[in-house]
C-alpha cells in the first residue's frame, strides 16, 4: 500500500511539472516576460498547482486590489484620456482595454471602488465621435436624414 502512495506522489509531481511547463509556455507565448522573472513565474505556477493538488492552497475568488483615493480618481480623468487603474496607461476609451483583462465596466468600477458615473470614454473623444456622427447624418429622423437626395449614375450620353 505504501508503494502505491509513493508512486502516486511521483506521478502527481511529474504531472504538475508538465502542467506547470504547459501553463508557463502558454503565458510566455502571449506576454512579455523578462529572463530574470521567468524562474519566479515557473515556481509560482508550480507552487499554486501543488497547493491546489494537496488542498493546502486557499482559493480566493476575489483578489484584493488597491483602491485609488478620490484624488487619484480625479487625476485619472483628463479631457483627452482616461488612465487605467489596471496598468496605469492612458486610453481614449477603456471598454476594449478592460475586455482584454476580462473585465466589464461594472466589474472595473466595483474592483477599484469607482463611482457609478465614472466615464469609460474620454470627454474630447466622445465629443469628436458625436460630431462625426452628426456630420454624416446619424440621429436625424427619416426625411431629414440627408439634405441631398442621392443621385443615380447621371444622365445618359446621346449616341
């Protein structure tokens, strides 16, 4: 019986190494990781998998994220950009950026303790897009949509 337990432990250990290598290689294929950070990443993934396999690692559904202060929230909103609390970079619109991190606007606001009216689009960018939409006739009712009636191919030439 003891022999089977040892064999299971060796099999589990080797499968964890294989699984860790697979996870890390998939992550590194899509993300930039410096050579100095790679051993730590491998060790972290392996330790997490080992903890999950033995039942010693707590599985936390929600991570604790640093909530920005009201001053940081105000500073993150400028007329031209919104600074993301995920990576600290400025964006004109946050929706696609948040989706790339597995978030939607509601979960982003909840994660960082942002007010419900926190914008997802920079003010100047929204105004620019609004002006463009109005200039091409969007938002007008039926007959008012276009000032000029579309013309056909033009008059035919006489033969």
